[in-house]
C-alpha cells in the first residue's frame, strides 16, 4: 500500500470523526429541551412551584 493511499484513508477518518463531533454538538441541546418543554405541563398537572419545576428541569439534564 502506498503512503498516498493510506493518508487518504486517514484523512477520510478524520473528516468522519469531525462530522460525528459536530453532529453531537448540534443534537445535545435538543436533548435538553425535552425537559424544558415538558415542565409547564408538569406544573399545570401537579400544581408545582416554579422553583421546584426548575429542579425538575435540572434533574432531567443531569440524568442525560
């Protein structure tokens, strides 16, 4: 195998890793938004205090 062919493979792997890291960076905030979206409904159904509902959101984020 020539040096040129192996460097192209390594370059492709680096681009794949970069794409995966960038995608994870975009998806991570979306996973946190689930708790924030559900919190008002939890408060309406259970009559929660806004301070306590903040703890629900924080616990959801810590769990992920």
